C-alpha cells in the first residue's frame, strides 16, 4: 500500500512538472491533478528539476530506519555484539566518524532493540540489584546485612 502511494506521488509530481515546463500555470495543472500540490511546493519542484534534473522528482523520504541499511546496519550489529555495554552515544559518535551519518540516540536504541543487541537488559539488571541492595535493612554500623 505504501509503495503504491509513493508511486502515485512520483507520477503526479512528474506530470505536474512536465506540464509546468510546457508553460501551464500551477493552478491549471493542480485542478486536474489526482494529488493536489501546494503552489510553493510546485514551484520548488520546478526549480529543483531545472537545477538537478529528474533526480529532483524522487521522493527521498524513507524515515530513520533507512539510515540503518546495508553496511551501517551490519556495523551496528557487529559493534554491539563485540561491545554489548557500549553506550548509544558512543555508537552515535562511531557512526558519525565512520559513515558520516547523523543518527539520534533514540533511533540507535530502537534499532538495537530490534536486532536484539540492546544493552537495556544489562542496565535493568544493574538497577534491580541496586534496588535490592537499598531495600536491605541496615545494621547498627550502617551497613547492610551483605556487607562484611
């Protein structure tokens, strides 16, 4: 369904720009279009096509997961398996340095969780152990029953 919508947008943009290149105004083209486009967007597309060619008509929006394809995704998975306790901010710096791609920490966390290489389970264990230690009663010397 999503691919169909993308293809329809692509075709509508091509038709819009080709008609405007032939001399029709934005209003004339937009009234008969199946996918209405605002005036500013139409002229922005026309300008981009004149500068870059037909490549400007391609819809490059894929969402954040597109940044984690191929070599980058393989690197992320391998890095996290080798260093499972690595922070997401450290991974973010590695991705920026190695691939020149800017990715948010939250997106890294989502992909790590999807790949099953999240360090969240380790952090949860640490927090649980800390809570258990804090819940133990203190003896007269101010130490828990586990401290010797």
